[in-house]
C-alpha cells in the first residue's frame, strides 16, 4: 500500500498526511478511550509501516553512495533506541502520574510533533538539494 501511494504522490505529501493520520489515531484514542483505541492504534500502524522505509531511504540518500552502509547503521541504531526508550518513557510517565493513559498522552504529543515536522518538511523541503538528481 505504501509503495502504491508513493508511486502516485510526492513523498513529502505522503509523510505529512500519514503522520497526520497517525496523530489523529492517537488523538482519537486519547479522547474516546479504550473502545476507540482497539481500532485506532492498529490502524495507526498501517500508516507507520510506510513511514519507516521512506524515512530510511530518504535519510540514506542524503549521503554519498560510499557512506550508505554506515548511514543505514546509524539510522537503524537510533530507530532501535527509540523503539526501546519510547515504551519505557510511556510506562515511566504512566507510573509517575498514576495511569497508563498519561503514557499515551506522551505518545500522542510525539505523534503531533512528527506531524508538525513533516509539515515543515513539506513546506520548506530542506533536503531538496541533497535528494535532487543532478545529471551534470
């Protein structure tokens, strides 16, 4: 599904709209509770599944070909760290405030931050000069 969408729309638009959808899923779960979360959180995973390979590919493409392997390793390292630390932070925040919902509030905040940064990327396109193919 992600490949089909990326074939039809610019990657910056896809990243923005999919991060917006992830934010909406988390926000809906936060507002409407567990009954909505049972549907919305797995749905957010559908949008997330497209974002990882796109970010990885674009991140690697910003560097010369001879550095792609090492850059891929650095990106994978930070993804692994965030995959471990994110749930720990959610649990920590939930424990501090006395309910698991506060951990999801944190995750919702990060999802909204991702959406805002994707919007910045869509509008400003800061990596354009690194990702544009130059035939000369």
